[in-house]
């Protein structure tokens, strides 16, 4: 049984788009990994671009509600030489209390109306702006949530090995509840 199937995804195609100095890249997962080994075998797991690492971060968080240890292992992989601290783990745990839908909201097609069920193929759209690369060796990118009015930021850091690692994320912030959880909907 798959992650979202519950869903099914493995990133295969990245389609860059440019618009007015901004860059948007759509990371498409045709199937979703079921294991850590499948996760690190994805093409985006090479972390050659900050866009790939940002999308992989969303995917790793999607595992948390069903398998915390697997999710944290994936996040440690994405963090590279600086694994999650106990404080990071506590922060993540706190953010997931009754809100397992937040990471799913970053997939295209996931909205409060459909209880954040992403459309297929599973796609995460990551964007940069003119200020994304102000600090050398760092990139601040943005991912749109179907439950928020503005994109959320994620910061990546380029290491000596040329890979872009997860540095800081603000993608677990609260969003609108799914309609199935909203008594006023």
C-alpha cells in the first residue's frame, strides 16, 4: 500500500518555467516511495538543485503521520551534515498534532474542499524570486499550499559536495482545516 493511496509517487520529471526574473519548477512524482531506500533512489534525492531538495522535504514530511521514524530518517538525510536536533524533532511533533494534512497541502490540486487529496501525477511547484539567492551558498524558495493565502518559505544550503541540503523550513505553519474537520463548512 502506498503513501497516499493512499497516493503513489516517485519524482521523475522536473519542468522549469521562468517568469519575469522569477523561476518556478514543477517537481513531478509519478509514484511515491514506500521505503527509505526508494526515497533516496529518487532522482531528486541527488539534491543537485535547491528545488529538488525543497520538494523532497515536503515528501518526507508526508510520511510523519504514519511513520515518524521513517520521516525523521528522511529529513536527516535531507539535512546532510547537520541532522535534526532534539528541538527540531519536538517542533515537528508539535506541528503535527491533529494536522496531518499540512504537508499534503503543498501538492498541486490539494485543497480544503477535497481534504487535501493531491491530484495525479503528484506535483510540487517550487518558486524563487529576485531575493532568493541574496546570501551566498543559501537559497530561500517558496512553495504554495492549497490551504494558505501566501507561499511558505524553505531555506536550503549548498555544501562543499555541491548538494543543496535542508537548512530551515517554515512549511509546517498552520493552514485552513479540511472541510471534513470544519464544523462551519
